[in-house]
């Protein structure tokens, strides 16, 4: 189904036929700010697009970024943050609405997590939406409350201002 080849510097490329189109999956392709804003807006993730510089920094700071493109159009993106040994955090799996449920998201996740097969913990945080739950369960994820004998707990904290905003504010006289 997919052919793997090298393109450019160190960008691995996988080409797949999906939804009647040849979709190119690239590793470490870093989309432009405009492309990111367009994709995140298309899926309704506007909390990211209100601070485009933070979105751009987040993608740039990712351990691994995988994109899906048709020609020059960015169709989807998945990114991972990992120490490469004990944890891989899957972040921001996005697919343009018109291509959802066509296998693009699955291929993005599989390609993004490929180098982390040996890593025990693969974690993600997502919205409480039935389609997302079904998608991640189809990839082998379980909700933390359903894992094992109930000996696991997950915590999350959302701060109103980022560390970067606090630093910038602290520098203002």
C-alpha cells in the first residue's frame, strides 16, 4: 500500500492512495505558520490559532512531526514529544474534516509513533468525543480508568498563561 523513500535532507516520505488521491506522508516536514493556522482552524482548534507564534513554537519543539499532503495542500498533521526511552506523548492529531474516516489519521499516528515501538508508555490527552474515543481505541489506546486493575491515575493542569507569556511580561518595565 505504501512506499517509503527519502526526499530532501532527512525527510522520510510514504506515499499512499487514500480517498482516491495520492497522499504523501512526510516525517519532519515543518509546515509554515499559515499552513498550521489553516489546518487548525479547519478542525475547529481555534485555541491554538489565537496565538500563532506559540503554535509554531510547539510544532518546532516537537520530537517528531508527520504531515499528510496532497500536492502542496496540508491535509493532516500528528506530532510526538518523547524522551525516546520511557514515554512518547502523541499530540495534535489533525485531519481536515473532509478526509476524516479515510485512513489518513491512522496513517499519521502509525508513522508518528514508528520509532517508539520500544517505548512502554504512549500517552495522549483528547476531547471527550465518541468518535475520538473510537478512533484511539481502534489504535490500541484505553482510557486510563479502564487500564488494568485500576492502579493508574492521570493528572492534567491547564495554566491560563504560558511560561513564555510570563517571561515576556516579566521583561516589560
